[in-house]
């Protein structure tokens, strides 16, 4: 089954309309359901972090149709996250929290079909970020905005 990119984009546009780019609910939910995640963010400017997450999600959604560009971005993002102590299992926490956040914000518009599309899309994210996390780090490469 091919990924329904237009459905993901439409739902993400709706999500951004409701949240106005504020990812506070996401981080509140992450720290509530996975308290072990909190130490990873102890020295982080959370306002900046929320914007970075929103930007990264936007990049992913905007480039779902450009496999090479998306894979490169995600693997570089994974390499970069080595600096933050991120482990592959943390990506499971992020995926679970992202799905819960989308469900919360989209409410009745969060259908089983939409959930399955987002699970597939996040699977791509987690797969390629994990490859980056496990790579031998040579140097930080710039990540596209």
C-alpha cells in the first residue's frame, strides 16, 4: 500500500491550523507518559525546541514525495541527535507521543485510515533516523531548514 501523502498533508495542515505551530501539548504528553525523556531536555531551550520540532515535521511532510532528499535529511538528523544522547528506543516514545498529539488535536477527524497513514509515515522517519543514530559520526553536516 502506497503512502497517501495528500491525506497526511491535509491532516498536518489542519493540525498546524489548530496548534499554530505550538508543540507544547506534544512535550507535555511526552514528559507525562515517558518521564525518562525529561533529562534529555534539561539544558534545552524548550521554546526553541518546540519550533525545531514543528519545523522538522513540516520538512518531513513537505518532502514525503522526494525520497532521496527525505532519507538524507532524516539520517543527518539522526546523526545530529547522537549529540543529545538520543537512543533508537527514544524514537518509539516520540512516535507514540506524536500519534497521540495528532489524535488529540484532530479529534473526530483522526480516523483509522489517517492513523495508519501516520504510522507508516513515522515508520519512515524512525527507520532513517535510527540509521543516522547508529552511524559512526564523522562530522556534523548541515541539515536543511
